[in-house]
C-alpha cells in the first residue's frame, strides 16, 4: 500500500477509485516495459565470441601391449609371486617395476589379457613357460 500512499501524496485531489485506476495503469505499463527488456538481448560490454562446437580432447592412445610384452610380464609375474609368496607387498612392488619397464599399468595388462581368445591363451601359455626358463635366474639365482 506504499504505492497508493505515494500516489495520494502526489495527487491529493484524486478520488480513491481513480487512484486505483492510476495504479493499475502504472502496473500494466511497468509489466509491458519489463517484458520488452526481457525480449531484448542484454547489452554486453565484452565482444561476443560465437560459440564453437565443443571438441573433446582426444583420449590418450592406449598403451601398446604386444604378445612379447604380455608373455614377458606373465612369466615375470609367475616368478615374482613365487619368490615373494611370503611378502606380497614386495611382490606388488616388483610387479610395479615390471609394468613401469613397459610403460603400462596393471589395468592395461589385465584388459589385454581379458581380450585374448581361448586359442590365443593356449598358444601364449607355451611361450610364457619358455620365457620363465629364460628369466628364472634373475629371480632365483641368489637363493642358491
């Protein structure tokens, strides 16, 4: 009711019905002017850059694991976990070094392993056994 009292002070000779009519007209005028401002684009003080299509950065290429790398890691894993069966923390540290050697993670290795077909696994098992014979001395020579 403040608006009504302000209008009555401004126009004290107006009767009360005309006061309400004047308030209604002012209210409609304010609504129309606000709608016009909403429809117009806001003035920007900065130059507007046209939005470009968002391009996501390309994901890093998956580490390349070859059959030879898979065979070597699998053979070393068998030997490491055999040697450090009493100290699994050390076994995991040793395996981390093997993964670092090839620039991969266990997740990369595991993903490659899970994607092998049954025939590939059988064929690679023979190669893993041969690789174990080759690198056996690296892990067990000092225990003799």
